DNA sequence: GGTAAACTTGACATCGTGTCAAGTACAGTC
DNA sequence: GACTGTACTTGACACGATGTCAAGTTTACC
């Protein structure tokens, strides 16, 4: 059963490679080399580059325990606490995810399968945002006069990987700084509490 | 003086091509073909793909009258009005800029010249955000307890092309919806006024 | 008519992706 | 101990894109 082993080794190597160098794209040959398999072996496990990148994101999610983190948000004692937790989860998880996500973002423009999977991911996160906004609404915390779908979209954008990238990678914010001020902005913009 | 003509024709064709198809990247050969010149002629005017893409963004800026729009922000009667105008400018300009900017964003990861130019652009916009925040501060409109540099970074992120992309392209917001709610969020998050 | 700049033509090197075919290593099975 | 299937390797190939080079052509200007 060397199959699963190779597959995992390829994903680990690719994740390591992409995460390590951040921006620069790793070629299939490099990934194969890093995993200690032939270039063709990669194609035995993944149809093409897009498929590998998609598997990579899922792999990164698993390794980081995404589900458990998401559960934490849902299990928060109230809506505002859930919102705080959501930002905290992003502050914790994004450093390990962004490189792989970036790679998919790059490939999705030419690959319809990658694009579909990307959209799925977006919808999934959007759904989480909707639920959180609904909870804010139910608890009377949603800013008066603010449409729920608008609030969900704003929450979704402000907790996106891109916003995180801008603030943390581009502007050099620490995880703590990111968490503090994005939370504050969301509380000020979406809830009644002025924080 | 066919030099400037060809250069302009190439830029026009490239902008048209990239804007039209949005996502998919246009090859040098396609751009040359669309401009009605040989592939090599493109290399006579632009050192490489990155140089072309950079020139493209500047070209798009000029065509859209970026400077005049930016001046409008500075000439607003007060800081809050300037903030409103800033979002309005983005709502107006981004549709014509984003495709070209996207192309540079894609190329900057492998090209240091593109990366530098991209950073210049970011700093320029950030400087505008800093000035606006300083003005808010001077006029006593900046939210109490909010650090100026934090406020500038938040303003910068919320008025970024990426945020615009998320809301308008991904979530299907109209320009008007974008302008209204991003402005409201900024007013709620960065100023004392509750909108 | 001569010259220089802009441009074309066609060839070429390089690199990355993806495919194909033949061979090897190593299970488990009779 | 041969038999077979699966995972994997090796090496070749087609394709498309970028970027370079050299030689020829057009055009405008003097």
C-alpha cells in the first residue's frame, strides 16, 4: 500500500515547498523531486496541476484541524463571542493556509475544476458568515437597519484570506494586531455595540 | 514617428483583450496579433511581459483620468466628504482597472521589477489613506482611541482592489451598493459619527 | 539616392505541462 | 518458485509560451 504513502508524501512535500518559498510557484518536477518520486508518479496520483493544488488546500485544512476550529466558532456562547472567535481562527489558521490557497487562486483562472472547487470553498465560508449574522440578528446584536445579506458579505470580505494577506503580509501586522483591529472594526460596523 | 503609435496600439489592444476576457491571460502573440503588429515588435517596445503589464496599468490609469479623480478626494470640503469621495472613486474606476491590475498581480510573483512597481503603487495609495486619516484626526472625526496608522491600514484594505473584487465581482454587488455599504462601514469603524 | 529607425520574418533555445510506452520492483497467490 | 497485478521509474515526445538573434524590408527624412 505504497499508494497512500506516495500521495501523502507528494502533498507534504508540495505544501512544504510552496509554504517555504511563499510566492514563487513550484513546478511539478520540483515537487516530485522534493517528495522523492519521479515526475510521472505525481501524475499517477493527480490528474494535473490544478488537481494537485486543490488536494493541497484540503490537505492543509486537515493538517491544521480546520473542522475543529470551525466548531469552536459555532459553539461560542453568544453571537458576539462567535464573531470574535471567527477572527481568531483566521488569525491562527491563515499563515498555514495562504500559500496553498494562493496557488489555487492562481490556477483557477485557467482551470474550471479549480474554479468550481474554489467557489465551493467560498460558498462554504459565506454560509458560515450568514449563520453568524443570523445569530447576531436573533440575539439583537445586528446593527439596526443593516441588511443581513449585506452584513454577511461584509463579514465574509473582512475575514477573507485577501484581507488577511493585505494586513499581515503586506502591512506587516502581527496576528494579534490583526485579530484586535479586525474584530473591533467588525463590532463597530456590524453590531450595535460600539465595542 | 510610428514608434508612439505602435506602442499605444499595443497597449490599447492589450487592455482591450485583457479587459474583455477578464480572467484568462493573453499571450504576447495574441496581444501582438490584436494590435496588428508582429510578436517581435512588442519586444521592441517592452522588455518583457512584466514590463508590458506595468505599462498597461499606467495606461489604464491615464485613460481613466486617475489624477483628476484623486484630486477630487483631496479637494473635498471636509474629511468625511473626502472619505466618501474616495470610495466613490473606487466604485467608478475599478471596473476599468482591475483586469490589468490582476495581470500585474499575477506576474509580480516572478518578476522583481513588477513587484517593485506594484509596491510603489501600494505605497502611493497608502499615502493617500494616511493623509485622509490625518485629516480625519485634525478635524476631530477620527474614532477616539483608534491609532492613526491602524486606521490608515484599515482604510487602505477596505478600499483595495481585492475588497472591491470580492464584493462586486464575487458577490455581485452593484457599484452603488458597494459605495453605500463600504462607506457606511468605514464611517462606523473609523469615525466617531455613527454614519 | 542614401541612411537610419521601425518593423517583419523565420529560426532557435529554454522551460513547463501533460502524455505515452516499455521496463522494473515488489507485493500476495497458487 | 513461477505468476500476476500494482506502484513506480525511465526516457521520449508533442505542445505552447517566453525571450533572443540575425537578416531582410519598409518608411520617412535629408
